[in-house]
């Protein structure tokens, strides 16, 4: 899904900002599983195109706040 979103919206990483879009589902799941998400308030910084957000939502957090500073 992440590849489709990147292509559809022509999203490109800004190398000057050291951006890199993680797309490996296994790695995304491992990251999402490192903290207790279920029933907790979670803050995700720089959600970009939402690949990690998707994995976090599957674990049913009480609340999920996303903080994005890149206006593109």
C-alpha cells in the first residue's frame, strides 16, 4: 500500500531534510510492536504517508495524535 500512496501523490523524500520513507511491512510491524499501544494515548511524530500509522491503528490505541511539520 505504501508504494501506491507514494506514487499516486508523487511523494518524494527530501534528502536535504534526511527524509527516508520506510516501506518494509515487517520492519513497520516490529516498530509498532515495541511499545504497548492498545488502550494508550500515542503520539506519532512525522507520520509522512501513514505506513506506521496504519500499523499503530491496528493495535487500537485509546488516542493517536499525529505531528507533521512538513507542509508538503
